[in-house]
C-alpha cells in the first residue's frame, strides 16, 4: 500500500454538527479522542481542531492528585485519571504532576 503525505496533522478540519457555536479553545470530543477548537466554529460550518500539543485543562475534581505520565479522560467539563463509567474518551496524558490543590492539569493531546 502506498501513502501520499497530506499534512503534519497538528490540526484537522472539523464540521460543527451542532446548532451552537463552538467557542475557540473549547475541548471537543471526536470519537474517543479530543481536539481543541482553534477558532470559533459556527453551527454547520467547518473549522479547525488542534489535535497535537500540550494544553492546560480543568480537572473534574480539584482534589484529585494526578501524576506525571498518567492517562486522563474527558468527563463532563473536566478531566480525570479515573475512567468514567460508560465513556472512554481519552483526553491525553499528564506532562506535569498536578496536586490535590490544583484546579488544572497540563495534558498532552494527540
């Protein structure tokens, strides 16, 4: 099988299937992965999702300690190291440990 290079893959085109605007910097579930809206994406419009990089994300529970290297999952409006029941949306992995007093965590997506 042959492959033709398309682009680096740091972002992808994404058609907003909802009837709401997706604000820039919003975490968007795509299958069982995530991307981050690179710009505002109007309903029914095509925009970009960044799918590579390190992002500062809100933790679901600020009292959760999350160690370096741990895989985290998207759960509602935050991320958690505990796999949510019935969901397997992987947000990425932690690149800097987060203490129980931190409300955010640095996550490598992609």
